[in-house]
């Protein structure tokens, strides 16, 4: 049974992914993760992506159907995150050599097997297609 976890900012303790080694804690969760590096309270493109894609039911259903877990890695400017969340976000950023460009999107099956994506104001349907194309690339 596929599961989809949407992890928004302070809900991060619910995550199934351990940032340091990217191992799955619960065997029911997928091995494919869509990491979204965002500046939720200041980045216009991140906010646009959240509104147009991440809140779209069809997009979320597509991710669930393909067993892709969404993982929000937030770097807000005004909102305070717990030290645990900050450490987790920094660890994920370091693992993928995050360059501080927002939003950065990475479809990953491990630290060694991942594909970057770009968000350029696509619709939820268009972005879903992009993710599924990258998933095919990962599985080849």
C-alpha cells in the first residue's frame, strides 16, 4: 500500500527519512523521495510552487500512486524552526550539496542516485509529468 507523507515545516518529526544516511525507518514507506528546498516565508517562486503544485490534489495523488514521498526542506527567514529541524535540514542540504537556490527540487532514491528538477511556474500536471520522467531516468 503506497503512502504519501507531506511534511510541512514543524511537522518534520513525522518524517520517514533519516537525513544522515537516507535509510527508511518504516518498510511501508517508499524509497523515492522528492526533496523540495524552500524558503516558505520569503521566496516568491517557492510560494508559487506551493500554491500551484504542492497543494494540488491531483499532484498529491500522482505522487502517492507512484510511491513518491514529499520532503519539504525549509529555510525560512522569519519563522523559527526547532534546533532538531534546523539540523535535519542542514544535513539534507549538505548531502545534496545544496547551493542556496530556491526552490531546489531533487528526486532521490539514495544519496548516489538522484535527479535534480527545476520549477519554472509549471502547472501541477506539467510538474507531475516532469517528476515521472525523472523517475524513469532513475530507474533505467
